[in-house]
């Protein structure tokens, strides 16, 4: 299962953490993992290219990604909300057993 946690402060996404694998199909054929990876990588690249917001992120060899942003501007906020919407759409299409999404306010689950 992919576990995604989004962190909110004052109603804005200030970071996210993703880890795990969907387990929908074998490695290299898992369309859920591929979809999630593309959404996340595209969002990080877009925030880097189209905003001047300060970000920090780390990815490990297992595919876990931890992303943080300081005081997101409107463009970054739009991109991060689009990521969340995309992940929720994938979960809606394929089922909750493949993707878990948590939302935390100031690092406390809401």
C-alpha cells in the first residue's frame, strides 16, 4: 500500500510524505505506482520551475519521498492541491486498499 500524508498549516499544504508500493501488479507493471510517481515527480518539478518558493525534499532508493515548503505562494499551493486531488482520483478509481491518504494539521492527523 502507498501511504501518503499531507501536512497543512493555516489551510495550506506545507509538505507531504509518501512511502510504500501499491501492490496492484508486479514491479514494472504496477500502473498505480507509476501514476503516483508521475504525479509526485511532476509536482515537485513544477514547484521548482514555476515558483520561487523555498522547498526541501528527499527521496530514497525504495521510493519514499519527503517534501516540505516554506510559506507556499499561490502557484505552489495550486500545484500541491492538484497533487492531492490527483492522488485522491487514483484512489477513487482503483480503491482504498492501494493508497491511504492522511491529512495532518501542524503534523497532527485531522
